[in-house]
C-alpha cells in the first residue's frame, strides 16, 4: 500500500512538472494580445494534391491525380464569430497530372477539368462557431470514357460521360490566433509561429492543405 502511494505521488509530480513546462512554453503576453483583439484578418492559401473524381457514368468513376490552388482573404469578428466586409478570392487553374486506369482498363477525358473554383465565400452559423467560413465551389467535370470488362471480353465495354458542373462546399478554417502563442501541436494545430498549416480530413476537403496567416486588425 505504501509503495502504491509512492508511485501515485511520483506520477502526480511528473504530471505537474509537464504541466509547468507546457505553461512556461506558452507566450502569455501574445495570448493576451490575441484575446483582446476584436477583428482579425485571415489570409488563406489552399493547395490540393491527390486523387479526384473526373467524371462518373454507369456506376463507374473516372479518376485522376490532380493539383489545384485558391487563395482567400477576409476579416473576422472574433466576438461574433462572423466574417465581416467583402472577402478577396483568387482562383487558379487546376492541373490534371494523370488519368488513372479502371483496374487494367483505360479511361480518357475530353475537355478541361477544374477541381474547385470558389464562387462565393459566406458566413454559416454552424461553421462560424467552429472558426470557419463557407466556401461555395464549382467543379467542372470533363466528358470522358471508361472501359470495363464485359461478356465480350476484358475492357470490351466502353461507357461515355458528358461534361457537367457540380457545386459543393468547403469549410475554410480560421483558427483563433491565440493558438500561435502555444507550442505547435499542443492545441491541435500545427504552426510555425506565424501561420497555421492545416490538412483537410473530411470528405469535402480531403487532399487540401491550408496555410492560414492571421493578423490583428484591431
């Protein structure tokens, strides 16, 4: 029993030492500065790299390796959790690096592919409380063909898809700048002291990496 109390005491002491070390690693003056801020400007550079759906037809998907980029800038009211003023949006052309095969069968595309063109940046009450804004995006899918196996033989059946455009949402992150006063990763955000580096993990933004730079306006 005595040995148990000693072990528990040592664990508690070690925990206190870790907490003290983390606390001293926080920049309390910088944290107070961010807490006192009412309006913060965010510059967000979003870069996509990964696999994307190019078109779909007959239950099959033509897929490819794609890169894309967009940049947005907006002011954020920290007390009301809303974007204020008119945001700045910059879109860049997507690049289709390669079209992937359907197993051993080929797929082709005809026309331009745009992975994400930001058409609007707006407030969303649900996203606002999570420090994010709603980006309405348009995806332009090219026409394409995809081969598949059939009773005739391997890759003998070729399906065609018409080009079309679809809309979907991306949640653009705007984490509280106070997190920059903490060691990178401690509050769940990776940063370099000036900007956050956030990798998308949801279905909507998987493959995106956001570099988010906040600056106090007032």
